[in-house]
């Protein structure tokens, strides 16, 4: 599953990272072109992404995607 979001603050980024840690499944955050892919559980790695652009949050866990539904802004 993929959620496409705009992350506007460090607190939103921290909320996604903290949520990812609670799940056993892998969670990746990708640039739109998927040239940059980082582990959402690694806070330091998250700074490799350009958050002025939407990002793709990728996980096979439907429960994870439901838990981040109110974090950031969904993009269609």
C-alpha cells in the first residue's frame, strides 16, 4: 500500500516515524521518483528526503496506513 502525503513539519515527520516503530512491517518513505528511499524507522535517514515535495509512504500494513491517516496532508 502507498500513501502519498505532504509533510509540513518536523512534528508530523516524528509522528510518522514513531508510528512506524510500533509496527513489525517495513515502512519506507520514497521520493516521488523513487530515486531516494529511506527507512521510516530511522529518524536520521528521513532527512535525506526533500519534504518540500510530496512523498510516498510505503508499507504492506493496512493498519499502519490507517494509523497515519490524520498525519500530514493526503495528496491524490
